[in-house]
C-alpha cells in the first residue's frame, strides 16, 4: 500500500509541478535585442555569451565519455553538448519516458522525461536529475548508450525523395512521401538527431551496405498496454497510464496552437492507422499556400501526419507523427497532438479504440479531482 501511495503521489506531483530546464539550442543565438542592450548593455552581452552554443565534441570523445564511469554532473552549462545528457536521454528512452530527439543537449523535453521517470519510479517529482534518479536509471539500464550497427539492404533500399517539396500541391504529385536519404531513415530508426548521427560517424558512407556505424542503443517494446491518455497542454506532453492507473509511457508533444486549439475535455480513440495517407481539406481545416482544392498526400514518414494516425471521436482531430521530430514542443500544430514518428508508432501499438484521451488546460491542471483520482488514486 505504501508503495502504491508513493507512486500515486509521484503521479500527482508530475501533473502539478514543472521544473525549468536549460534551453536546447537548435541554431546560433541572435544578437541581443537593441532594447536589452540599451537597458543593460553588459548584462545583455553576458547573457548572449552564456547562451552561445559551445563547440561539439569529437566522435571519439563523445563515444568514450558517454560510456565512462562516474559520468553524473549536477550542473550542465547552457548550450553545451554533454556526454552525460546523451547517456541520460538514452536511459530515459529505454524507460519509455521519451526525451524526444536524442542529441546530447539538455532542454525542456529532457526535464519532462525526467519528471515522468521519477513518477514511474515512485521518486519525488521535480524534473531535475539528481544522484538518486541517475543511479536508479543506471541500475536498470546499465548497457552503454552507444552501440555499433551494420547498415542493411533495407536501410538503403529506398525509395528516397532527396528534395522533399514543402508545397502540398507538389507533394500530392509524389507516389510516396519517403525519407530523404538513408541518414534520415537511420536517425529516426535510432531516435537520433541527424546531426548527432553524422557527428558520431565522420566520413561514414551511410549508403554502403555492411558498413558499421555508431548509433544509440534505444528502447525495446513498451511493457504495458495504455488504458488512458492525458494530454497536458501546459507542459506539452502526452502521458499514458495502464489499467491500474500506473504511468507507463510519456512523450513530449506539440498540442494545438492559439489559432487552432486542441479539443477540450475527454475524447475516445476511434481509429488507428499506421503509414496513413493524408487528406488535405482547406475548407474544413486550414489553407496551405495557394492550395484551395482538396488533395491526397501519399503515405510516408514525411507525410504531414508522419508514420501513424490515432484518430479521436472528434472529427479531424487525432494523435500523429511528424516529418520534423526536432521541432516537437517547439512549434504549433493544427489542433492535433503531434509526437515524433517513433513515439507515435509505439503508442499506436499500445492503444485501441475506446481508450480515453483527456485534455488538461494549463489553468485547470490538477484541479479536477476526478481526473487526478482516476490516474493517481492509490
């Protein structure tokens, strides 16, 4: 009973607390705004310098250091690629607390995954990696974070679309919205950022069958079916619970936008489709560019809804993948719940029609005792 109570309190804390993580750099920072320079010129310049991305580690250093003992650090410098964070992201992925794209950088998606795994382990939930969290993950996921992989015929067989158009009218002309090249396929296969895959394998020929490269050693299949989903709009994450109310999966998510918000309340999963086609309907949803007519876009990982579609009983809304996994929780969606392709593929195997999806509004998070009780009651 005590164990279940601790776990339940952790789940409630997961829903009620949020920690601030270091920002994940995706491109060089802009110069300090003129207003900031005028108000506090020294402070603005210091902040710009502090947030500037540091040089990336060499492949040999990143591989060796990420597997080294005593890797834990309490503080990671902003914008710094860290072997510790790389290993942490892999361990979180193995625990089915998805950190999104694995790239070796700290950020909000890492913090959300840490909070989720704390709830899964029955630890106090704050989203901060302390020694207890780190040691517990290492005990259960002790294998090195990186592993060799031999490129297969299937990895390079294609078809590929090297220049993927952005205009839906042009996309509609393609027979399949396939990967751009083997690098994109392999990065997605191992939940990696493409730049990390290239960084770990300088000079590699990713089209050479039998060539051995270094990749992340990621999760196997999730252990439990999902009986309830909670779409947390405030924290931008999707939480999955089993029939006993135990948190079993967590995914970073893009959930709606100001212009096209996601649904409210609770809705049921109605349909599940892998490798779906996409129907663009400007009169029903939104208009893209100059495309005013309905269009069918072929299946494929670069389809606007990615590798899987989990439709809800509210027409046109669902949970789906994306061709841009590194933008999860960084951009808006057209009202749906957007996950990485690998996360939505996993989820599609864990849910079935009739599973309830509850949307929690930021201002009401945790306020409904029925919602909190249904997912965290001991």
